């Protein structure tokens, strides 16, 4: 078999997510009253990148066969923090942004330390740390409010050269600066190896713990970038419990749509990004078809249920029933 | 679900009756005593029978919900659809109560039935479609929320709880002993019987230890898993029915404060999150522990933020004490 077929098979999930997104987006813009204009694309991309960042964060942890149920809360916490400290002049704003990102890294590192070195189950551990992060967010912002450096916010949520949405450029830069080096490094491979077979990886002397730890830490960082962007879009911070939960849930949906295996070891953050865009576009389809917004939660829930059930098709290929039990 | 930890290896020199006590359950009960002592230092009315009975009554709602959660956790799975299953049970029971005399009679069974249906969807997804329980239950939670938002129009429903629901939650058949506590005791006794004295219960533990082995021993593991999820859904909905009776109406997001505490109660009571190990006594201890903690925090007028932080820290700390998986070798 020639090499490109291997490459194609490896990227199947990502390409499928891209395909779903393109189809959905064409339907969306074709039915949008304003059509395919720079404005429509900008709004859509601004909404999409928020979920894309959180979905990337989720991907890093899911690849190691873990799950991070606190990503949404890190997202909310950094949003609340940014609404306090990303203000004032250029120096203060820069320091504020750095501090927000550091807090994200810290949250991720705490999750990683508890899961890897404390040897707790990721589900329970991250639900608990998520409660802590939400509590801190609530301390920071008991009521919605705060402000942000509006020049920076407008620049990052606006358009470059009047056409390209700036948020997409930031997303691309994040992929190039964080995801590509990570996935090609020894630690990135260790994270994949931990997900596909932890025992085999351990026997081969792969730096498992450090690879997983780095994955959790970078997940915190990516969630923090998402939180920063949420602040840039809304100009405020709000400790919204429902919103944090929704982002955690949607990030899992995006990851599944993006072809990342929930059992770990397979998939890429780029697939998750397209999964996030596709999920967002599906949610927005309701608006262009003029349906009652009350139906949106149900519609998204059903899409999610169908998306997670897709993996069940693998059961038809199972020849030995014992493979059911993994 | 993978490896099971061995407990109490060092305790072989202890007397037999001491060895039989699960260290986790003992720790949980010790924490309850410590909390009571701490609370009584804070306020003298803390140890009064009225206050303690009131706490037990509040605990029974969580207790009913945590019972279902425990069944699922024993299998090595988790049920994250608790919040909207609770709300669905409450809303559907209240809605049925508005449909004339027949509805009033059928209100409680109807609410529970809706919960069982949600649980069945979870169970079919986990057992037959092999979807990770964490994912499918999050999805059904979203669908249940969507259905309830469409049904109520996004507001809290106007229907109020039926007389029977209120009586079950707030009345007292035996003077001084709230009905809710009796309900919890009955459900608890039934659970202990099912888990320790029936094939179903033994199968639940066996599947939690190693599903493959249970399957090879002739257990219909898929049916057991599905049933356990249906039971969890039904009990969550019943918890919601009781809560609706307590507050005399259902509300949006009334189930949200029960997800984390129900998991925490089960896990703090020494049930292994990997499945296969745990006792109902531990869950009872966990439920009482969580309820007392909540009560003390609210007596101290701790704001919501502080409560969330303390919850999270307590759960992580207790798990680090005795909930760790074995080290890889």
C-alpha cells in the first residue's frame, strides 16, 4: 500500500469533520438572510473559536485516554479573571494576558498532578477540581461585570484587511505554536502512546507521566485562551455555572464529531476544531430556518446523542464477542 | 473497571471484627463525628434531636438519589444524567398531578416512569451500544434538559405537587419521624437486600470487578448493566418527586445541586469508582457526611463560592486518602 493511503487513513476523522463542517456551513450561509458576507463569517468564526479552543483542550486530555470535565470551569474562571486584570495600558494588558494564561496552565497542572501523581480517576478528580475552579470564579465575580481593554478586544475579534476574521488567525497561530510542536514531540507521542496502550508504552520506556502531565497542562492553557477570548467578545466576566457545564459538554461533542477516539490514542486537535465549528453551525442552523429558540437545547442534545452513538457502528465489525469488554 | 485494589493488607494482625470494617467507611463515620463535634462548638443547638432529624430528612433526598448512583458506580460506570433526570421526574409528576383525579393518583408512578425511561436509554447505550457511560449520560442529560425546556417554555412550571407527594416528603406517619426518612430507610433496606442476597446484586459486583469474567461465567452482563441504569434513573426521578413535594413545586435546574454531592457521597463512602467494591453502609455515611457539611457551611453563612471550593477540596482530599488506583508496575 502506498504511503498516501496510510496518511489518508490516519486523517480520516479530521477530513470527515471538515466535510461535515463545510456542508453545514454552506447550508447555513445559503439560508442566511445576509448571505456569504465577511460579517456573517466573522460572527460565525467568533462563536466557533470559543468552542474550538475548549475542544482543543479536551482533545489533549482525551488523547491520553482521560477526560477533563473541568475545561468549561477553567474557561469560566479565566474569563472572570481576565475581566479584572486585562485592562489599562499596553504593559498592563500584556501582563494581564500572561497572568490569565498562567492561571490556566496552573489549573491544568493541578488536574494533571491529581490524576497522574495522585492516581485518581480523571472523571471524579476533574468534576471536583471543576467545582473548585467555579468557586474561585464566583469569588472573583459574584455578579456579572468588569471590563477589558477594548482596543485589544476589538482588534482580536475584528477583521484583518477587512476580510479575514482575526479570531481565526489567532486560532491558526495557536495550532502552529502549541498543537503542532506538541504532537510532534516525544511528549506528544507519549500522550498518544498512553492512550492507545499504557502498558506497552510503559514497557517501552516512553516518558508516560511527563507526556500526560504536559497534555493536562496545555489543556489548561488552551481553555484559558478560550476564556480570554470570551472576555474579548463579551467585554465582561460572568461566573455562569450553566455556561461552564455547557462548554464542557459541547467540547466532548466537538471532540467526538472531530474523529477523536474517546478511548484515547487516536485523533487530532485539528479534527476537534472542525468538530467544534460543525457543532456550532448545526446549533445556528435553527436560527436561519427561523425555528423557536426554545428548541435549541433539545436539538443540540439530539445531535450530541446521535454523534456519540456513531461510535457504536464499530460493534458491527466485532467478530469475537469478548471484544465488547475492551 | 480495570484492576481492583487490594485492601487492608497490613491489617492481618488486627482482631477479626476490626478487620471486617472497611477503612473508608470508618473514616467517613469518624468525619461525621468530627463534624458534629465541630458544629456543636459553633452552636449549641447543633446536637438537638430536632436539628438532627431535620438533617436526616434533608439527607434522605440525597440518599435516594445516591442509591441509584451507587448501583451504577458499582458497575464501574457513572451516571451524569442525574441533574435533569431529577428535574424531569419532578416536572412530569407535577404535570400529571394537574390532569384531574386520575393524574393525581398516577403522578408519582408517572414521574418515576419518566426517570426509568431516561435510565433505559442510558442503559441501552452503555450495555448494548458500548458507549462510554460518561458520554451517553451527558448526552441524555442534554436531551432531557431540551425536552423540559420545550415543555415548560423555559420557565419554572406552574403545576404544583400533589398531596401525596407533599405528604411523602414533608408529612410524618410515625409522629416525630419524617416520612422522607422512612422512604429512604425502605429504599436502603431493599438495596442492601438486592445487593447482598440476590443474583442480580452479586452480578453487579462481579461485573464491576471484571465484566469479561462475569460474561464468561454466564452472567447476562448487558441486561444487568441496563437494569442498573434504569434503576438509577428511576431513583433519581423519585428523588425529584420527593424534592418537588418538599418545595411543593418543580423548578428549572432543581437537580443541578445533586450531581456532585451524589457522586461525592458514593465515593466518600468507600465505593470504588472503578467498580466492584463498596457497601451501602458507606453510601449512607457519605450522604450524611455531605449533608452535615452542607448544613454547617450554611449555618456559618458560607457563600456559594466557598461551598463549591470546600466541596471540591474535601472530595479530592478524601479520595487521595483512600481512593487511589494501584501504581503501575
